[in-house]
C-alpha cells in the first residue's frame, strides 16, 4: 500500500509543473480483501520488522510468506522494485524460503534514472547480481539466488521440471511479449500462479494468472509490435521514425554486418564465394564483394582515407541514391491508374549536395570516419577542424543515372537492382577468389556492437546525423539527439512513479497468493492504470477460456467434438506408460481416451501422419527414439516427458475430436 500510494502522490507532485491532469477530488482505494476471515488470533506484535503485517494478517501467515519460493523473471525497473518489495515484506526470508531472480542484461547509464537498486559505479555489471546484493543489504534474512540465464526453450536444462515444480509463485518483470508468453506457458504447464505486469510511461497493467481459475496471459494475445514496411524505409519515408529506423539499419549494415562479412570471407574464401551466387540479386552480391575488397584494401591506410569513405557514403546515400530515385520516378511520373506517383504518403525527395560547413553534414562524416577507423583498427581523430579540412579535399564525381528496378511497395514482386550487375558480380567472384587465397592469415576486423549509452562512441551521433539528413531529403521535420537516442535505442518510456505504484498492486496480489487454496477468484484484482489522466480500473480476473464442441467449425468445415467437454489451457492428458512404442501409444489413446490419431506432433516435429504410408514403419519405434530421429536432437537426461499434440477423430463416426495437450511420460 505504501508503494502504491507513494507512486500516486509522487506523480501528483510532478503534476504541479502543469504536465498531466491532477486529481480534483478525493481518491478512495482500499485492500480490505487482504484481511483474513476469521481474524487471526496470532496478531500480537513480536518486536520484529514485520509487526505491521503480523497485526493484520497474523504470525502464521507471515511464516508462510517467509517460506515462499518465488521466481522473479527480470531485474530491470520493475524487477528492482519487486526485490525491494520482497525484502521489506519478508518474502523468501524464512528457513524454507527462496527468491530466484534472473536477467541477462548488464546495467547501462540510462537505467539509473528509474532502477534505484543500481548506482553509477555498477554500470557494466550484471543487473541480477547487483539487484540481489542491494536487496540483501535491505534485509539480511532474504534468501536470494541471482542468475544471468535467459528463460526460454533453450535453457530448460537449467530451469528444469524440478525447478518449476518447487515454486509457489512466479512474478514477471519483462519487457517483451515472447518471453512473457514462454513464462506463461511454463506456469500453465506446471499449474503455478503468475503475476504479470508492465508499464509504459504513466500507464501500467496487472494481470493475475491462477491455475484453473483464470485466463492465462496467452489466452488473450497482445497486438503484434508494429513494423515499418521495407519499401517505406528504403525509398518512401514520411515520418521521422522511418528515417531513424533507416539510419539505425544503415549503421548496422556499414559498421557491423560489413566487417562480419569480411571476417566470414577471410575464414574460408572458397566456401564464401561458392555460396554467394545463391544469396540475393547481382546488385546485392556486388555490394558485398565491393565492401569486402574496399575494407581489405584500406585496413592499413591513413585516417584521411576514412574521411573519404564518410564523404563518399554521404554522396551515395543523400545525393546519388535520391537522384537515381528521381530518375526512375520523375516528379511528373504517373501510376498505371493515371494518378500522380508522388502523392499521398510518397514524398518527392530532393538530393543534398555535400557542404563541409553544414554542421549535420560534418557530424555524419565525423561519425562515419571514426566508426570506419574503429572497424579497421586505425587511430581515430576527434578534431572537427582537421576532419573538415580532409573532407573538403575529397573529389566527388558527377552523378550518372543507371537503369534500376525499384519496388514501389511491399506487394510489388519486382526484382530490385541494376540490369548489368549480375554479369559484374560473376566477374568479381573470380577476382575475389584470387584475393582470398593471398589473405589466408589476415587479421579479422572489429565489428561494431551498438551501444546507445556511450555518447562518445559516435554510434548515436552517426545515426542522428543520418536520420536528419534523410529527413532533410524528404522534407520531414528534423529532431534532436535525444529523440534519436530514444527511438534508435528502443528505450521504453518508464518512470519511477508508475513503477512504484504497480509494484504495490502486485505486492497486494502476492499476499493473496499465500493463501490461494482458501481464496475465491473474486478476491483477486486485475488492474489498468493511467496516472496521467488519472485513471484506475480494477476488475476480477476472467475465467479460463473453454474449448467447446461445435456443430460447424469454419476451419474444419464440419462438426468438432471436444473431449472432455469444456477443457481449458490448464488441462492436459497424462500418459504414464513408460517409453512405449508409437503403436502402443496410439492404441492407448484409442482405447482409453477414445480418439483415433490422424497426425501426431511434438513442437514443430511431425512424429506420425496416418495419411502417409511411409510413416507406418514408425509404429514399431519407441516414441522417445522416434522424437530423436525426427528432430535430430538428443533428449536431455533431465527430460522425462514429451509434450504431444494430436489431430484426431472419433473411431465410431469419424467426427473430428479436440483433446488437451498430452504429457507423454517416458521416464
């Protein structure tokens, strides 16, 4: 409650500046559902730090809370607040208690404004270990294990069945849908309570997931993250976000992908060149090989060669490419329907001539030259006047148009590129074969690793200059360095007030989970909050979605029968017959479950298809061996079961049957 109210009050103080709508009336909020019925008899203070909780919930409740085993996934903004909350509440502080926290990330400077368990001296260290150490300092009784392991299908040997079975609750502090879905699937499989939450600026949400009582997170899908169409990025941007994304991709292409291509080529030139003709168009192949040859030729050159590289990239991207686009689609060009091509979201661009006195022009060359020098291992130069003098002496060839094919949208099937480049690519492959043979022992190049928080490394500087120059090409309003940093670095807006507030709500739900067996689903609350409006919407969790029989299914194009009727994602069919053969397994499903198996799969692997005669020979194989043969993977010694899905029908009348996921216990 303190965290909840503290976040609200702090946000109201911020509103004094005039940003967002303040509270005009009283806010009433209670958590009376936490009070046990009947009232606890062991409520008297004990002289401990938990006396306030004991006075309301009782000593025996506090002991159960202290002995909980909780898995916290994520140690960022929310994760830090949860660990502080756990330490203050006494979660996992008993002799049988345990808090496990995992996060793969290291601390960055941009984290410090809202992740209060970290200090500037912690930058570069693992989030999970640093946060665990800070929480332990708040409460020395906290039993906590910190890990740097991603939670996913590839780490199920670490987070194995015994780990999940031993948990009392899982708390998510994640920032991506894929990881949320995976953790949710594990909680559904092992029937564990999950407290899901997230923030975005002043907005926050809480979802309580309870075994067999509520929907899981995966039952209601979030909308997919929006992506910018490729043709919009390449040729037709109309918003600053498009040019920033283009510049971010340009950075990756020039200073990360290109050096890696060189290193791949150096590791085995013959294999690289043999594979290249099957990748992309002649134009893209030519670009790759020219880039490789250029970097190999220039890796021992002086810095002014890097400046020349920057100026020529400027000329290519902001002048020649734009002039080529206008040559292919002139300003008066019309579509096949007779409408103006340059209309609607398609903005007619304007080429930019390089001007060393323009600050943004020089910013681009400074960034490109120094990043290229870092790739090649050449000493950098941060003297703007010296770089300007070098840039002013770079000769620029006049633009010569080519006959190019360009896609006008993502549905266009046109093969992009220059008509003459296929032949040039074939000739250059022969030249590169001789070059590769002479460079067998060459030192690999240093590929850039994007880092948004070091303003001295030219990463954001280059992207900001590139984004604003492209915006200038297309008459889009330019933006400042911080806007580019936020967008290119994918920094999710997060503020401490919202984080603290939502932590209070989740902490309240965690207290209810302690006595889950005696609780009603009505005691729990999902929440959607927007502190800016301000708005608090609380609701009871929705019941799990039931799968029901249908007289007509539009996908099956016929009736569908469900066994058992009304099953949910929490249900599964458990088959514990040992490592039996596929035929014995299919016979068991027909005799005991009442379904005739048509198709059987495990993940992406099709184990059996009754419609394929070749699969009949699989019937004699043991299911575990069949899985290994089909997937070409070895089962982990820790793996004791397979997750099986079947497409089946009724043996009597052939009607399609839907059954829950099967847990095939082979050990």
